[in-house]
C-alpha cells in the first residue's frame, strides 16, 4: 500500500513569533535589520529563525521597496540562433547585477510589440529590454508605460528611448569590401526587401552600395535580391532563384548567417564550389558558422558587449537618471573562414 507524505509548509513570520514569544512586528524588525531592536531580543529571534529555517519572502520585501528585481526581455524569436545567444548574454549580464530576466517572445508581430510597449504582458518588472522589428518609431515614442526601457538593434531612432544599436552600414561595407578584396566583382546582396526596408535592411544595403561605389563598381539593381524573411529556407530559395537569373554571380553578401546557410546549400546543389566559384559572407557569427561546410566567413557581433551596455543603461535609469536618451553603437568584426578562402 503506498505511503502518504505530509505536505511540508514553509515557516512563516507568525511561526517564528510564536516560538520566540514575541510579536510578528518584532520578528519583521529583526528580519529587516531595524535599528531599534534590543541586542538580546535580536539574538533571541535570530536563534529561532535559524532553528526553524525561516526564509523571508524576498519578492514581498522587494515589492514593498518598490522593486521586484525582475527585468523583461521582449524579442522576436528565441529559436533564432542570434536571438538565442543574445538572450543567454543578457541573462548573464542581468545575473551579474542581481537581476532576473523574464523573456517574452513577440514573433515580430505588431500587436504583440504594441502590448509590450504598453506594459503588457511584462507587468511587475523594474525595466524592459526591447528588440522591436515592426512597431513604428512614432508609436514607440508615444508609449504610455513608464517602465524604464532600453532598445537593442537598429530600429527605434527617434523613439526617445536609450538604445544599443548595431552599425549595420559598417557591417555592409566591411562584408562587401572583403569580397572585393578577394577579387570578386559581381557581388549580390541576398536579403534585400524592396517593398518595405526596415532600418537594418536599409543600412546593410547602404553599406553594400558604399563599398561598391568606393571601388568604382556599378551598383546593379538586379543583384539586390529580395527575401521575405531572413531565414534558412528563404536563403536557399532566394539563392537558387538568384543563380538561375544571374549565373555570373561570383559572391554573395548574405543579410545574416541563416540566409548564408541556405545559400551554401543552394550553391552545393547547383554544383557551384565555395569559395572557388562563389564566395559567401554572412552576418552575426552564430555558433553554427564555425561548423558549416565550408565554414562561414561572418561579421561577428559581440552579444556580451551588447548585453552589458543595455543592462548598464537600464541600471542608470533604475538608479534615477533623467539624462537625455543615450545611444551606444556596437560595430561588427570580420571573422574570415573557408567560405571566402580563409
């Protein structure tokens, strides 16, 4: 016959007060280090606390102090390698500051981003780290929720919020210049969005154009190849269509590493050698870039630096800073691997 187990109830302030023969208020004063408690009474209560293994309710105390110790992170999708690695870096940076991170996935859906900006469903937090992709800057600027917020990414210029941005113009220039230096002349930008260019798309395309023009190369509109999303599947489908339409392409600047992985697969199936026939550069330098076949040259973004900068800005606001909105920029670093001949 199965044995039953009694439910173990957590020790409360009342339990300590009864065991010590004092009031609940006295126990609370001891727990909160109130100065007006006689030393002998303090020792007496602490002895009972130790014997009963009482653990104060930290959340309740923080709420009374106007702090929860919680920070919300709202970002498009934690399953994407870049966002997953950024989340991990933010967890580490938050823990170093004694904070706990709560994660909300928006799927880059406009209504969900609006909910986050309005304070739902990230209530009861001290601050917000937000990676918006869809919400207009004007709406961000008009958010009514007073929770301190920091934006990460290229989106949000003019929002009136602190931002940690990525210099995507420099990323586009660096990637394209690397391909030019490798002797490539018909370089495609795989990942353009001709209908609606978000800031990140526009900036990387600008960097691409800048490098071509700086080297006296024509900007061929037919080589700015649009994709609906920056995912492996669309990278594969887009690269397949690109190679059919423009067999003269000798290099691909992929908008991110996921697009690059899809392009590598398309090149392999088409019989194109990488990098001999077509060189490929991605962006983000996610962990999988080191293990692709061939290994992928990429523009590395320091997620740890981004996380530390974002939590630093947020900590200043939580400490009461009312300084004008601040902008901190992170540049990418070229990591050369086999896909461009490294």
